C-alpha cells in the first residue's frame, strides 16, 4: 500500500533511514506493510538486525 506522511527523512549511516515528523513541511512517500511476528523476524534477519 502506498503511503504519504509529512516529515523529513534522515540517513542514520547505519543502513536505514529515520523519519522526523516535527518538520511537517515535506511530504515523504513510501510503502506501508503489515507484518506479523514471524514476518518481522524474517525482516530482521534480512536486514541483519539483532537485539
């Protein structure tokens, strides 16, 4: 599903962006996904994220 939110994207230099919603002057477009716990675990593995 396509999604739009007002904010600013910043590069974390860690391989993923963060969204800062205080500056609401810029429209940021992306995709919105709904995942269950199993899907979230698979995404974490894909991106190399560990706790």
